C-alpha cells in the first residue's frame, strides 16, 4: 500500500483562505501528520458554488431535516444555488475513489454533526448537518467521515483512520479481479480485526462468503462492503480486544513455550486491567509470530496496524497526541 490514500477534506482545514472572512482554519495535525499518508481532495462548497471571499456569513434555518441556507443579515436564501452545485460536485467526487472525508465542524455547508438550525422565532437547535455534508453521507454511506474537532479524541481518531485503511484494502481487493477464493482470503486476513469490533458482523460476513457462489458478484461485494464498514464502526471495546488477543494465543498452542505463553497472558491481563495500551501485547505477539514463523497470524491485519499506528507508537505528535492502539 505504497500510494497515498485519497480522502476529501473541507478546504479551509488545509489552510486555504476560503472562509467568509477571508481566513482559514488550518489544522496542522491533519496536514503534517495525516498528510504523510493521505492525499487530500479539497472541497469548499461556499466558494465553489460561486459565493466570493469575503462573503456574508450564513446559517441554516427552518426544518432541521430540510434546512435552508440563508445569509445572516440580509437573509438571502442560497439553498437552490448550493443544491445545484452539490449535485454536480457529488458526481465528480464519485470518480475520485475517496476512502474518507474530514469535514469542518459547525459549518452550515460542511458541518457533519450538531450544526445549528434556527427556527422561525430565531432560536437555534444543534440538530442539523451542513448541506454538502448531508448530501455526501447520503450518496456515499460506506465512506468513513469525521469532523476535524473529533479527531482530537484518540479513540474516534483511531477508529476513523482504521476504517479508511480497511476501505482502501477492500478497494484494492476489488481492483484485482476478485474471485470467490480471493474473497475467502480477504475475509480470513480481516478475521481478528473484525472480531475485535463485532463478532456478530464477522459471522454474518462469513455466511455471505460461504454463499458467495449463489450471488451475483456485484450484490455480494456491495453486501460485504456494507457489513465491513458497519463492523469497523462498532467500538472495539477492551473486552472484545481481550477476546481477540486470547484467540490469537490459541494459534500458538503447539509452538509457544509455557514461559512465553505466560508472558503473553500477563500482558493481555495487564491490557484488560487498563495498565498498558493494546500495542504492548500486540508487539510481544508479533515478536513470537516472527520467531515461530506463524504465517496465518502474520497475515492478520489486526496484528499489522496501519502505518499511522506504528508511526505514533514511538512519537508523540499532533495536536491530539499520538495515534496508537491506545484502548
Ligand atoms: S467550512 Fe466548508 S464552506 Fe466554510 S470555508 Fe471551510 S470548506 Fe468552505
């Protein structure tokens, strides 16, 4: 996976001076850390739909399910202009092969969660979604999305990044003339990662794979992709991670010595009791995977975290602190 992964982003987060006041909201963690692995496709709905810089600030008004985009002081309604632009831009983005999108929080165009929508009396409720963000999530429900503010939460950030890399692996699988045999292989490699997030989804996906000869490839792949992204959006709790780690240990039964087994068990227990982060038992397990040339485990994506995890296990950087298998 040497190529940078393409993800969309609200342009002001890259430092582009496209905000209503001519400013930007450059997020250095995004450009300096994530930028080493991701190629950004910038999108600024408000400038791209033809509104200039500077421009009058806007807000959402009316029904939170179908809000209107209206300027704050002069009350010009830009909903139709924005909607027309959104429909065209979404078509162009469909060809970009995006594996994720980072939105600017709070924006009536780009905000993903809890965007203010004002009622007829002028009172706001935090119940809306920016018009472009709403359309994007409707058209691309399986693409991971996040807001820049939430990336400062280590668990949310790790989960978002994990899903981006998983979608990239899946797209790479689809690009290489997928067969039933290759799908079995893909599913096998993702097993422990899926179990750490949702054993229930892992089983449902296994059923799909087992029935794959009876389904059209397009339907099978769409169903599998939906389940894959759904599964990884479930929180990988400490209990589920512990269960996955114990599962790993099971594959070593005949090779590992009693002392080594005890060492791993102690670290798993320390992890379960929140004394050490996940990367600690995973690192020791990987040592034994190499020592005993355990090919099944060596292929597990669970034990081969994405490069951002490895990168940050040794460096504390970025506004939100290190990315790590921190739970
Ligand atoms: S929040 Fe969205 S619309 Fe506003 S400046 Fe940033 S990219 Fe443009």
